[in-house]
C-alpha cells in the first residue's frame, strides 16, 4: 500500500502541496491528472525520494521496488533485447554470478531464485514487450545507437515494464508512441500485476487502463473511483454543488451585510447588527472550484475551393529509388476529415510528406487545385523551434509587416499569452511550444491541414480545445495520432496504410483497436461476418452528392433563420401596433408565420439529408 500522509512541499517559496493525503492500495491502477504546473511530476519525485518533503510522510511496504522510465537509453552498441534484459538488475546479477559461482550451496540458491523469478522465460517476455512497442525481431537485435532519441525512449519504457517494479511510475508514456503502441500499452497496464501510477492526458488510456483517478488540485489530492469519464462526471457534479453552496453563502452574506450597513448606527438595532457582524465573521468562505480555462485555438478559415482539392493517380513514393507506397489512387475534398491508420513503418509519415509536398512522387500524377495551401504539423517541428528566440520573433519572421499588436493577437488566439510571447522558446513548456508550432502551421489559412501527433505535450483541456477548433475548421484534415479520443471526435474517414497500399478502412476505430489487440487475427464472429455478403457501399460521387445536398439544406435553414430574425424585429416595433395599422400588422404576422413554417420544413429536410449522409459514410 502506498500511503501519502499530510505532505507539504514548496518550490522557491511557492507551495505545490499542502497537507495533501491519499491512500493507494496494492495493485491499484491510478491515473494522475491536474492542470499543468500543479506538481504531478514533482509528486513522482517525492515518491521516489529524490526530493525532501517540507512536512508529512510517504510510506511504502518494506523492500518495495519503485520503477520509472529513465530519461533516455544511451546510444551504445548493446542490442535492444540485451538492454531490456539488463533492466531486471536482480536477474542480470544472478545470471552473471551463476557463471562464476563454485560453492554448491550458493549455486543451488541462485538456481532456486532464478526459478522463482521465472528467469528462463525472460527473453521471450522482453521480446514480447519490445514487439508491442513497435520493434520487430530484426530490430530487437540491433544496437541502441541505430535508433533516434524517440525510439530509445520506447526501449527505456520496455525496460521498466520488463523489470516489473512493485510500484510503476509512468509520466506521459504515450508521448513517444504511435496509436498501435499506445493501444498495446493500455492493454498491458490493465493486466500489470502490481501498482501503477500514470500521469497522462490521454483519455483513452485513462478510461481503459486505470481504475482510479488521483486528482491534484488546489495543492490537495483527491482519489476518485473509475476511469477519466467517470471522474469528469463526478467532479462536474461536485462543482455544481459547490457553486450552488457558494452562491447561497454569497446571498446570505450580502443579506447580513445589508442589515449591518443599514442599522449599525441605530441604537435600537445596534445589538441585532452586532450579532450579524459576528455571524459574518464566523462564516467560513466556500471556495469556488477553479476550473481549468479552455485555452482555445483560433484556426484561420480558408476560402472554399472546387472539389477535389487534391487527387493522386497511380502514384508511387519512397526514398532513394525504393518505393514505400505504390499505386496510390486517392482523392481529398475540402470537407474531408481523414485519420491515417497503420502500424509503425508502414508509411503514414511518407504519405503525409507526399500530400504536403515535402516528398516528390516517383511516378504517377498528383493533381492539385491551383490555389491550394497546405499546413503541416509534425512533432519534429516543435523540436526545431529556435530556442534562443521568443514566440513573437517566430511569428514576426513570417509576418514582418504586421504591427506588434497583431502578432500578439495571433499568439493569443493559440493560447500563448502576453507573458509567454516575450519569453525565450527554450523556457516554454512543451504544450506552449506545440501551440506555437500549430500557429505557424496554420498562419496562411491552409485549405488542407496535415497533423502528425499534434496532441503530444497538450493537456486534456488543450486537447478538447483542439477538437473544437478542428470541428469548426473549414479545410480538410489529415490526422495521424495515438489519441483515440481525438480521432473518434474529428475523423469521419479512415485510411489504412498497409503493405505498400493506402485504402479505406471499412470498420470503425473500435474494430481497428480490437484488430490490433488480437494481433490481426480475426475473431470467429468477425470471420462469420466476413463470410456474409456485404451491402454495396455508395460510390464516392454519391457521397459527394449527399454532402452537397446537406450543405444546401443547411444554407437554406440559415437564410430562413435570418429572415425570421428580421421579421421578429419588425414585429417588435411599437409603431406597428398603433391605431390604423391593423392591416399592415396582419400582413407582417402572415409573413412571419409563412417563414416559420418554411423553416420547420427546411429543418426536416436538413435532418433527413444528414441521416442519409451518415448512413452512406457509415
């Protein structure tokens, strides 16, 4: 059991934790959430004993092993599989000692202990973990130096999972994973045999891999039962109750204060006024919960282009004359929302580079609208920002003729406030850097926005703001992300990148998740479903026609709403109700009734058009 008892801790005189307590039973899987800067990572360092508490204590069972991901695996010549095997220091030490031990009693003890910790199946377990995190058999035998920093972070994660500490501490473990790796990790953590504490902004992981949420807010810790969605509902209910209580108290306080102010000078009422002063002094203020501000994104809206905005015919693309993707026949319209699915190495990034113009086609034709503007965001762009410059310097480079006030307004539209605008990028948080990169990617109001893992380093509130911005955005979106929540809310089309091809994925995200967790082996039910003749899907032209009809219906409703508003204002004019204007009033009332009737019919047609479109795209 992990027991956190009345702990306090401050940084440079600023309290992060004050009399905070929580008890986490052995074997619990707990997600730690809270606004950025509240001290979640600091809490991990306190649990590991890297920092000294100002007060209180943290207790663990005797000899409990605490494990977390190292900053990065060194780029040495040791193979990935051997690096992971070495993470279990007890096994590694026993295996080394078994090679040199000569005392028969000690040899027996070593062999007994190796059997107890299942040392002989270790290599298979390590290989399975590495495979789940995206390394194939050949790559597992390669040296760590052959991989980039992000991939070595996966090796570090594999190492701590293999070591199986009694208390596993993970800080944003999905930041360096793709969708397949993130889904594998969810499944692995759900069945992990010991206690897990994970800091994450990934709602999918927080809903499926943990059974409790530890919320850090106002320097206190509160443990909730259930996943993130349950926590959000419970907390919303608590906030509503606290708001109601605070409002009642404010009304009561105002009533008492009004009496005091009115009668404190009157001798006949002085005693009653004094009693109310005492009542006011005894009232403990109810603090209103501090909701995380929704830091919105403001994507500039492009003008509408004729469809399609981009089309490929028989295109192949790759590197050094070797094709990664072949025979691509793809079409993208401005209202498309497409998620790219596929295991690592299949070509999702290659396709993104092709569509963005960063990679030339080896053969075939690419037809683009002559006015097409494309925005591109990838995680490496965040890392390539100029650390010795400020955000306003970055935007000024792209818009040298704009006034400082306009540049600051652009930054504010992406949640980079006045203070951060003049701060060196090297001192900004990961989330603030990501916001700056997103601003730079969308500065020209692109007709198509390609986003490769845009949610890394964004907190939950920022991810929700990104969903809203993408929903309102009137350009096409091509999305690669390990965040299932984001994909489910934004994407309405799925493309599977596999075996050198790109094709529509006929299932939904949940069926894709199940497919990955089953190792691409269809369940019996899916096999039976596959054997059934499938209904013929509508053609692309039919879907486009339905989308066009839905847009026309929506425009018709908007125009009728505008007419109804104008007529309503006309009917609210007092002059229309003067004597002698009964005839005119009757005419306007009739027109208003006709517009309302037309609007009801138009809304019915719109709903019908949307239902047909949804059925066609399902």
